[in-house]
C-alpha cells in the first residue's frame, strides 16, 4: 500500500517545486489586472467599459465589497511583490507574502 502512495507524494512534491518566477509573474499580472479593474468599478466606471468586461459581474461584486482605495492597495502590493523578486527570487515566498499583504489591504 505504501508503494501505491509514493508516486502521488512524489508528484505532489514535483508540482510544488515547479512554481517558477515566470508563474509568479503571470499570477501578478492577472491579480494586478483583476484588482485594477475592480478599483475602477468601485470608483464608478461601468464594468462593461473595461478590457475584462466578460468578468463584469465578478468585478462588480468585488467592488461592492471593498472600496477603491483598498483595491488599489492590492495593485500596489502586486507591484511591491514584483520588485521583491529582484531581492529574493523565491517565487513561492514572494507569492505567500503577496497573499498576506493582499489580505491586510482588503481588511483595511
């Protein structure tokens, strides 16, 4: 039975080890665009006018939960995470730090 579990454990370790700086950059780009658009909606812009209008319902829901300043704080946290990659190129640590900063920014 332990032999049956070993490949799954090895696969999980491999997946965890493969989060690269390129993956982090893609994640930062997506998060930055999402929270930027939500901040714009919170500021009064119509979600249908944005490049990601197909996500209008989600953007509107997020904008209804947080004010524009908090959402802009997450955009700033994404920029800070990108800058930190030059100092500490550990993408997992940088992403974890970003998630903590995002939670703090959204709580206010």
